[in-house]
């Protein structure tokens, strides 16, 4: 994945450049919607969830965009089933509470689209973890400094990026003009080196966060709680930032499921699209 600690600016640059060819940002899970149950990333489909859960207690970690809903042109234009929150609540019951939605979005933004969630969730790429009742788990997230936020906003305004302001970070979106990618990455690298912040790249989005929280730290934080402890973690996601979550799941005796066409380094199984994820989850 592309996360750039400030202490490793050279690695950051090479990592970014190294993945550009693998990340055509217009390739996403929605392409597979006309064949929703075919696996297109060459990984085998996972065994049935209920079968797995009978063999061992499964804890499910679900990415949101590109996993539970199709990716849209802008973060606000996603189409979310009106009863998704209730369906996730039912899945939470089936798994006796061992379910967490782990999104790059801030939790307030996530719940703006889903309605109030009654399942465990982590927002802002794992830096804001909550239990099903909304109580914080782990350390309080750090925030970006005001001058850093201002710099990102000014850059977005000047160069035509869509700015997403998050509770604990910010994001530059360029799905409407993928040619902006190189300019955005140059800016991000310079800012990371100057301000000591973390930069992550996703599908047509560059994210800025203040600390090193990621989806792996979210998985570990949940797995340390009484409710999740001792279960087998399964992380499902479509994007590079989900590789962290899958890696943590692997390290804790579980596995990852990759969604869509993007080749995954850490997934054991694959599902072709959000529709296939819903089918597998019996949502
Ligand atoms: Mg995603």
C-alpha cells in the first residue's frame, strides 16, 4: 500500500511511482456489475460464511466504498441501499457482534450515507475506532494542523481537485480528471516531507492523515476487545489501503478477501464486486 511516513520520503516517492501503472483509477469494482458473481481477480471465491462461522468464530471487517457500495464519480454520489444499516445490524446479530465497518471516510460522513450504524466501525482509515454503541476504542486520533489543512485546500482550489474535509484528515479526489494524478502526488510528497504527515493513495484519491493509524491498527484494536478476542478475522476490501487490514487479519490467523479486479498481495479469496459481497454475506 502507499503510506508514506515522513521519515521515508525516498521510499514514498518510489512506492508512489511504482504503483501508478497498476492503479488505473478508472478501473473499479463497478466494471464487474454485469457479471456480479464471477471472480475477476483470479482468486477463488471464499467458502460460505455460515460454514466458516460454524468451524470457528469469524470476525468480519468490511471496507465500505467499492466493497459494500459501488464507487461513484464523487464521494457524495454513491448509491446506498436505504436499509443497509439494518442489514448490517442483522449481520452483526448473526456474528454475535463480531462485525466492523472499516472505512477511509470519517465516521460522520459514513453515517451521513448509511444512517446511524449500530455495528462496530472505524473511520478515517482506522484512526477513529468505535464499538457498536459508539464508544471509542484505542487512542484518540490526532488531527491535521490548521496550516496543513489550509495548504491542501488552497492546492485543491488552484488545481481543480475535489476537496474532502474529514474529521481527522483531508482527501483530494480526481476521478473527474485522472490526468491530475501526477500533480497531486508531487504536492502530497512535498507536503508529507515538510509537515511530517502520512499520505495514502487510493483509487483517484490522495488522503492526508496526521498519524500512522491504518486499517491494520483498526483490526488489531478491535481484536483486542473482549468481544472479538479469540475469533478469526476476515477482512474484505477493494483498494490498496485494505491490504493493511488483510495483512493484519493474516497475522492474527485469519485471511483477506479482495473485491474487484485489482490484484491483491494479501487476499486468499476474491469476490468480483459489491454485489458479490452482498451475496456472500447474505445481506
Ligand atoms: Mg474501498
